[in-house]
């Protein structure tokens, strides 16, 4: 599993969240978990989108949204087959993660 790889999600929410995007550095590949962001179907994602925080992608002809605030660590058994890579969108993904973790407070 490489950073920015997309895998089918094997979990209870897979109907609305068909994919997981690996964001964990490959430096930590020996762990039995991966830090990932769910990719939620665009038609079920809340409409108050901030494109910087929640960029949209197309995978297998399906529009999905990066649910950045749902970032978590998943066990390896939650990841199904490889579906795609979003390496070419790496800057947008990292920018969304940076935005979510920025120290900018009102």
C-alpha cells in the first residue's frame, strides 16, 4: 500500500463510502494499520462543501469527496482491492490535511 493509493473499503459504511485513501507515509508500512481518509459518494456528502477541505475526485466513473475530517487509522483488514491512485492530486490532498490541522483560529 502506497501513499495516495485508493482501496475498496471493507466496512459497514461501504455503500456510501466505497473507498479509503491511504495518506500514511510508507515509512511506517510495518504497522498493521494505515492512516486513511474515507472517500464518500458525492451525492450523499453534506452539501456545505469547502473544496479546499473536501476536494472531489472521480474513481471508477463515480464522483467521490475526500472526507478530510473523518481521517482515522484503519486496520489492514478494512482495505479491499486496490482501485486507483490519486498521486497526481497529492498536493490537493496534503493541502486539505494541512487546512484541517492548521493553527488558524477565530
